[in-house]
C-alpha cells in the first residue's frame, strides 16, 4: 500500500495526491489519523523546513 496526501494548513484540509493498493476504508483510516495529528504534522514540517535554511 502506498499513498500521498497534501495538507492545506490554511483551510485545515487534506487532499489525496495518489494511492496504490488502498481501498476506501484504508484511505479513510489514514485521513482520520492525519486529521487527529494535523497540527503536529504541520509543526514538524515547519521545523524540518526551517532546518534547511
């Protein structure tokens, strides 16, 4: 299974870029996990981006 999701912090939204070998239940479960940890994921991404500068 593989998937890529884009997070839009400004509107608190997730969009699926693609998925491979995932049924709708799997994608729903992943989206739920992302939403539950949305702020943490955004914060970690910002920290990662700041280290690159």
